[in-house]
């Protein structure tokens, strides 16, 4: 059944204005958000994070602390003093040869000082003139401040004139602290200060000697004491059946 032209239906727009109104109403309904939907407040700013004070710089650690914290493979062993057996009367030349080999092999980091311990002594020539000479404290030995490992051990043993390290069962043994103080540190202190020069006396207690000048010339006796600091010896001489100690200058007596 057709609709008469002059009759209107609710499903169709009556005119162009009615169509426009419906379209605008539909768009407004779609654009309007639901009442219960949350609406973000774009204008409200996010709270700012509080500013922290700058971190303090980490304290610098000592080399000892770094070594303790390092892996065991990176820890550098400490140097010790070792005694080397060398050819007698060649101590100085052998020490020089060892220093040169260390430098040639580029192993300076494993070696410190290489020394021949000596002390200054006064000697007298035949015409009575006094002169200062070096006397070796340990003839036949050289002391080396070093780290022991396979490379340094072979370098020392392959140096001409060096026979071995001192030690037990072929194992190098470091020097005792009192020996280092006696032979190494004392020598260093004497180099810094003016040392007390001793007199080289070719006698020891118990030697048989003869007085060669003075009031007791040609008298024989036994050495009872040696004073290197003053260059004198005490000799027990038999006078009138009695043993009498006589203190003489060391050049006034001669060995028998």
C-alpha cells in the first residue's frame, strides 16, 4: 500500500531541514562520552621526581688494597732478599754480569738491588801510610732482592760464576730479617752517614805473634783481643814468669 504524497511517515524526513537536524543529532550522540567513563585530566602535570644530591666520589684505594681485591693470578708477589753462591774473589764482576742480564732480558720488574756487602776499613802500607779500602762482609756471596719464579730462577742459575742459591733441598730460602738488617740495611745507613772506619787487622784471637818494635821487641805471645775500631791488639806476653796482657798497635806485631 503506497503512501499518499501528502501524507508523512515517521521513518522518512519531512524536508531537508529535518534531515540535517537528524544527522547533527546522531553525530553529537556519538561524540558525547559515556557519563561513567573516566576522563583523564590532561591539564594536571605528573609529580616530578625529587632531585638527589650528587654522589660522593669513591675513595681512592691503596695499592695494597687493590692487590688484596685482585684475583690471585693478578697479585704481584713481594720481593725477598736471597743469597747467591758465587766464585770467590769475583763477587763484584759476577754481580755486574747479573745486573746486565736482568736488563737485557727485560726483567727489571722482578729484580731490585743486587749487592756485594762491604765495609770500609783502614789498612797500612809497608811505609806506614794509611789508606781506606773495601772489605767484603761475606766473601763468596752476592745478595739479590728479587721475586722467585721459573724465569728468574733460570736467569740467575745461567749467569756465569753463580753456582746456586742458599737454601735447603735445592729450594731458595729468603734471608732472615736479622740478616737483612745486619748486612743490607746497615750498609745503606753507613752510605747516608759518615761511617766509623775500622782498621784491617790480619790477626785473630789465639794467633801466635812476635813484637817487632817497642819496649818488648822480640817477645812472643798470643793474641787475646782485637780492637778494629782503634787498630790495636792485646797480646799475652810472659814476663818474669808471669803472663801479662799488653795492648799494642797492630803494626807493632807480626805473625809467626
